[in-house]
């Protein structure tokens, strides 16, 4: 589904990127009227009836979320956030720089220059 409202996408993306904890996500699910309106009662029930305390909850929630987002849009968002963190030196920008190499190794060929430069910089440090 690519017509997911921006506010919901943002919450989903932040959770998938590890920027939102499970308990914070759970609280948002229970309090979000926008999510219920967007999903409809049956799909919203999947989120509110989910046991967020169970072992492996993050993995299962990710599968629920992936039903409602475009994975390629999420990947583009994730790369954009990493680039902005590195450029503006915000967030954990040193991790972002190290992740450039990982992205390059996982098939993001356009990250070659940043990935290889960051790999050498990490080794030198």
C-alpha cells in the first residue's frame, strides 16, 4: 500500500528503523484515531490485539507494518535519514557513516564512494 498517510508512515518508519521502542509504539497504536481510521476495524484489530510483550514482538510487528508500506519507500527514507545525519552531524552520525559501507556491501552500489571512504575512515580511527 502506498497511500498510507504521512504521519502513519513516519511512525511506521521510525519503528522499523529502531528509533521508536515497542512500548512507545504500542501506546501510539492504542491512542491513534488516525491509525484506526486508515486501517479500518479489522486490520486495526491486528494491531490492538497484538501482545507487545511477547518474545519476538518486534519481528512480528514489523510484518504487520510491512503490509501497509512500500518497502522501497522505507529503504529510501532510511538512506535519506542516514545521509542527513552524517551531513548535519546529528543523531548517531558516526554510526550512519559506518552503515554506508554496510549498505554498499548489501547491494546499494550507488553508496560505493561513501561506503569505501567511510570504511577507510573507520579503520584509520
